[in-house]
C-alpha cells in the first residue's frame, strides 16, 4: 500500500472519536451513580445494581475504545487496513447481538 487512504483514515479517526465520547459519557454516568449511591439518594439494592450496571458499561466502553484505537494505530503505523471482521460494530449491531 502506498500512501494511506485519507478518507479511510478519517473514517477510523471518527470512529475513535465516537468511542472516546461513549467512554467519557459512561465515566460521567458512573460518577453520577457513585455520587448518588454514597449520598444515600438511591436505596441500597437499587443503588448497588445501578452502580454495577454503570461500572459494566464503563468497562465495555473502555474495551471498545482501546480496540478501535489499536486498529487505527495499526492502520496508520503499518498501513494495514483492518479486515471486515475487525471493523467497529455499530450500536445497532451490538444491540442485535444482545438479543
């Protein structure tokens, strides 16, 4: 591969930015849940469940961000275009897998 395909590079850069935004949102939500739980705003069983869900969402968002960032890095540094199976999944794809 000669020079990288800049349109493809831009698509991957946007995917990284999107994953980072989802990670930031998950972290903000987790902080809100922690604040409510420690302040006693949420009953203990409900607060604990909400905290566990928020923590899981943050972990999933972090894993996705790291995965997409790694694929972009390989593309930029090595010029290797990620294979179809490596492409980030859309929100709709992830929801379909959960069903």
